[in-house]
């Protein structure tokens, strides 16, 4: 019978190595033990959580209430396209068949 570790070990193809201090390894090992994970599982899960959190922070736009209102107003009350934009749209439609 395959365990989840056997399956996940087969699906992983990339390898990551890092040099860490003895103190860091002891800290990570203690945390891994307390969370009932292997050291590798703990390090990978922790790095993935941190990466996801950092990416989400950088991809999220936080606006004040006033900025939200101005943004939505700009979308809903957009000015009419000028001649150059209209020509570009016609040219795009002609080239793409859209």
C-alpha cells in the first residue's frame, strides 16, 4: 500500500538545497517534530506558505474607500474613444476577425 509520502515523493521532480546553520537546522527540526512532519515536509510547506503569502500581498491592490469610488467611476463613466482609438479597434477587428 502506498502512503501519501510515497505518492508525493514520486510526483516531485525538482530538488532544492540550502546551506543553513546548525542552530537553524535545530530550530526547523524542533518545529517539524512539533508539527508531526519530517524536516523536509516542514521546510517545503513553510516555504510554500511564505511564497504564497508574499505573492498574494504583491498581487493585491488595496484601495481606500475614496480610491475605490474613483476607480469604479472611471470604469463606469469612461470617456468616449477618440478617433485614433476607434481606428485601432477597427483595424484589430479586421485583422483578427473579432
